[in-house]
C-alpha cells in the first residue's frame, strides 16, 4: 500500500482488523481521508502520521489504541475532522491540536487523557463545530474564550474533573448539544446557574445536561425561555432550590426531564401534563409537596415516573391509568394517602417495577393486580393496607421481587403464589398473616430472601429448599412456629408440647383480655371523674386564665437578647432564670426556662405552679404567663385554645429532640432553619449524620452478638428505625396543620418500629440494654 503514491482516500471502518497501525502509511503524500475506526487495532498512534500534510479526515476511534496522542498531529494544518474516541489513550492532551485553525470536529471522548482545555481555544479554533472530550481526566476550567466559538454546535465534556464557573454562552446561537455533566463545576452559590439565561439565544438547542455538579442557587425562571426544540433537560444531583416553573409546559418536544436529587420545593405544576412527548420524568429526592396533579395522565408516551423521596400528599391520581406506556412507577417515601386506584392495575405495560412503599395508603390491594402479568417488582410495604393477599397475584408470573411488609394484611399466604417460579425476594413481615407456611415455598428454587417475621404463622418450618439457608430466611416473631434448622433456635415440634403450648396461649390470652377490660374500666372511670370535675370548673369562671398575657417564644427570645448569659440571673436543678425587658423597656420580667429533658423537671414545674397558686408574698414575683418552647412558632403561645393538630406538632418536635439531642432553641437554628427543617433536609440518606450516636452505640444485641451477619443485620434494622422515627417527627411537625401525620398512623408506625427493635425477646429483658428502645417506648402514644 505504501507504493500507492496517488492514493487519496482509504475506508477500512467496521472490520476485524488487528495489529498496529503501519507507520508506512506516512509515505502516502496525497492521502486526504483515512478511516480505520471500529476495528481491533492495538499499539500506539505512529508519530509519523504527522507527515500526512494533505490529510483532512483522520478516524481512528473505537479501537484498542493506547499510549499518548503524538504532538506531531498538531502539524496537520489541513485537518478538518479528527476522531480518536473510545480507545485506551492516555497522557496529556496536546495543545498543538487546538492550533489547527481548519479543525471542524475533534472527538477524543472515552479515553484516559489528562490535561486542560487551552484558555484561548475559542480564538484558535474559529471553525469548530464539534468538540467532545467526555469521559477522560480533563482538569481546569471551561475557558471564557468559548463565547467566541460562535459556530460551535456540539460541546461535550461529561465525566471529567472540570471546576469553576460556566462562562457566558450568549454568542453560541448554533448550539444544539451542551453536556457538562459529572464534573465539579459550580460552587453551590446563588450565581452558578446564570449561564442558563445566556443559552436562550441557542434557538436549536436539543440536549442540555448539567447534572452531577456543584451547581447551587435558585432555578432561574429564564429556563422557560430556552428553545422549544429542547428534547433533553437533565439537572439532577446538584444543590438547586426553588420551585419548578409552570412555564416548563411549553417544551412540547421534551422527552427526558431529570431534576432529581436537588432541593426543589413547592408543588408539581399541572402544566407538567402538557409535555406530550415526555418519556422519562424524574423529580425524586427533593422537597416537593402538594398533590400529584391529575394532568399527569396526559403523558401518553411516558415510560418511567420517579417521584419518590418527597413530601407529596393526597391520593394517587387514577388518571395514571391512562399512561398506557409506563414500565416503571416509583412513588415511595412520600405522604400519599387514600386507596390504591384500581386503574393502576390496568397498566399491563408495567414491566420493570411498581413501588408504592413508605406512604400512608389504606384499603386493600386491588384484586385487579393480577392484570400486571409483565411486572417484575412490586413493593407496597410500610403502609396501612389490610385484607387478605389477593390470590390473583398468582397471575403475575414474571414477578421477581414482592414486598408488602409493615402493613395490616391477614389471612393465609395464598397457594396461587406457587405460580411465581421466578420469585427471588418475598417480604411479608410485620403483618397479621396466619396459617401454616405453605409447602410450595420449598419448591421456589430462585428465592434468595424470604422474610416471614412478625406474623401469626404456626406449625412446622420446612427444612428443605430456601429453608436450609438461615441467611436467606427470617421467621422471628412467630410464636406458634416450631422445628426448622437449628439456627432458628425454635422448639421441637411435638403433640404434647403443642398441647401445652395451646394451653399456655389460652391462659395468656385470657390474662390479656382481663387486663384490657380492667384497663378500659379504669379509663372510663378516669374520664367520668374528669368530666365531673370539668363541669364543676365550668361553674367557676377563671378570669385569671383569660387575663394571662399571650407571649410567643420569639417575644421571650427577643426580650432576653437570645437568652444570653449576660441576662442570666440564676440557675437551678431544672432550669435557668433570665432577666427580660418587654414593651420597649416599660416592663421588666423574669423568664424561667425549664429543661424538660432533665428527669423531674415537669414535676417540679407542676409543683411550683400549685404552690404559687395559693401563695402571695411581696418577695415572690407574679406569674404573667407560660409559653411552650417547642419551636419559634410556639403554637400554643398564639392563643389559649388547645387542638389535636397542636398536640401532633408538639409530639413531632419531641421526637426530633429525642432523636437529635438538639433543642428547638439551639443557637444553630436561625433564620428559616429550625429543628423541623434541620431534620427534613437530611431525609432519608443522611439521617445518621444528625441522630444521637448513643442510640446506636449501647444496643445490647450488638455487644453480645459475635456473628457478623447477625450483627450487621441488627445495625441495619436500628438504622432503618432511626430513619423512620425522624421521618415521623418531620411529618408530625409540618407547618400546615392539615399536612401533619394522623396520630393513628403514628401509633401504627411506632408499633412496627418497636416490633423490629424488640425482636423475639420480651420487652422487660430487651429494654434494659437499649437506649433507643427505651426512647421509643417512652414516646409511644396511647392508642
């Protein structure tokens, strides 16, 4: 071939060529086009290729070339297109390449190239249309000279180590693709996203990817002024806050919208339903609230819907059943309520997964679930669903993972589940499921995780199939089970033992019933006495209560200059006393701050009030009022009315205090940051960063368990419980009363947490060595 001195073009792409690139190619003086891409070529790029003075197009991509890019490539002054992508190239990116003024396209993506983008590349490459440096180890900044590359259409630097700000792009009117994802761009500051407004001149923009960076600040409204040609908008995994603008509905060509893992708040605008070509909608891991708009049912082409880990509420819109292309729905970790709409079960397109777990859903699992014949994953755990497990589930023959733990399901495990031959995970724990363990579970050969714990199962545990593997199955908390492999440490099955066991259970049941009846009788008597006393009190109007001055926590905080040490005039066993000034200096007061976390503080307060009610002395100050310090809102300080919603709020703050060991009056809470927001911002992935470390450190099971697997499982259970308690605290202390969690649900959730923590042991034995269990039992409300 080296003798073909008049050869102008060589096309050998997409073959099975092996070996090295022959250096003899440099003896072809007239060659203009050389295509060797998509082969199996190895070795380095010969530096002699720099002698091809006439070459215009050099394609060496998609091979196995290694070594560095030779500097001699920079001497190809007629080169227009250079593709070295998808190789194993390393070393520093030669700056000489950026001096080839004729260069139109340069692609070196998916290699191991280092170095930076020359600061003047926007001036030295005036004809550049295409620049792709993605998936390398490029460092430095995106040069501000980029604004001069006015012909640029594609700019891709994804997955590098770039830092700094993104310069103005207002002159890049021909830009169609701008991908800078997965770098370290931005500082988390308020001006990080200013460059987005400069992109409004790019009237042909189709793909905008800025995810996985350090961009912060408010999502600018100018984003709605981007070109209507936009097809991909990916902003996820940054620190962006603010709301999703309603104007986003104008992007009728948008196919992918990723805004997940940010700090976005507000509601999901109904305008989202105008994105008629949308295929993927991912808004998960934000702080979105309000209802899921019914207009979402207009997204007929939607394949994937991710709204999990937000604060969404209300019911699941039945209009979702109109999205007949959906393959995946994940609405978990929200505050959704109501029943599961049967229309969801009409989505036979659901093939990947349906996750509704960690909400407040009620009612039964619709029998129409059997229509989901293509579904592989179904998660509905940690709700308040009830009734029996539908036998129609047996029609979901492609199901691989099924989780419904932490609900109120009852009845037996349906035999129809024997049809689920591909089942790998079956999680039925913490329900009221009864009957014997069905034998078909032994025959499900692919099962890797079977959790039947904390139910009402009875009879013999099999010893074959998955039941031979103690690490793959959990049967704790089923007191009527016996047998099984020795690792389960359950009693041996036998007729006499069974008879004695039934007798023991009967005695315990009778004792429990008697205890409940006595409890009810005492409760009724107590309520009757309270009612009688209340009627007597009504006859004696208490003018002193009405005359109490209404002061908020903020009033007292300001009056004492933030409870400063300079104003502290005394300290006792249960609190401190501060000097305060009200009414612009006209009234001097003493403020006693009780530490209610100190044992006996509340009793001391009640005793002090009882004494001062009956004693008058010139050396005793008059009581003006009392104020709850649960938060700056100090809800009860706003009036004398006591409400259930106020109690729920106070209870939520109490939970957060116990979990974080921080008081609402902590000096770290200022401006919009309070205890509620402090806890809310870390849910769910970073809860362990704020919880009291002693809640995990002094668990008795961790100190006596030598089995590493059991120890890790225990740690995981405790961590899950901590996350759940913090989530409950946040849900109870929402600013709007109607957004707060119902106390019936709170009780159910905390009872489930308590069951997980106690395990198979009795409360009296277990709670002695575990601070967290003591805390949970302490704050568990009475049903």
